[in-house]
C-alpha cells in the first residue's frame, strides 16, 4: 500500500510535466482560416526552427498533420507543406505569408493524381474573440 501511495505523486508530476510541455509547444502555433473550394478550412502552423514548420489542416471534419519548410520571400515567407496521411485527399500546400498584411495566399494540389488542378485560397488569422 505504501508503494502505491509513493507512486501517486510521481505519476501526477509526470502527467503535469507532459501537459505543460505540450502547452508551450502549442503556444507558438498560429491558426489561419478562410474559404477553400466553397468550404471553411483552418491551417495551424508551428515554427520548429528558422526553416522547418509543422502543422495541421482541418477541412470538412478531416484533420491532416503536415510538415514542411519555409524560406524568406519578398513579402514575408514562402511555405511548402505536405499532408502526412495516406488518404486519397492528402496533398501539398504551397503558400506565401505576407507579413505586412498577415495574410496567407496560395494553392493546394492532391499528392497522388495526374490531375494537377490547384485549389487557390486566401486565409487570415483566426479571430480569438
């Protein structure tokens, strides 16, 4: 019984530590939202370092993890991010972040198809109100 009581504080501390580290990782995320082929979409971006980015896309109830690279551009930053899933609707986002307007504009294409028709979009930061 004493052994179990000693494990409770250790277990609680471990859980809280994991929760706090996850929280700080998400604190640096930015969410952009807008129209995507007539439906709402959200892109969440988290900078890992000066060139690597991770994130997720949320569209029509589907969530896809993404990773990619960013580089400096004339108006801010250029991004190329691939959705990491294996579903038939996974693709690649290519976009610019105009830092003066805080707007994303770009295109998305399916990963595995001969139809290279791109969906164009413009996204703005999600309102926190």
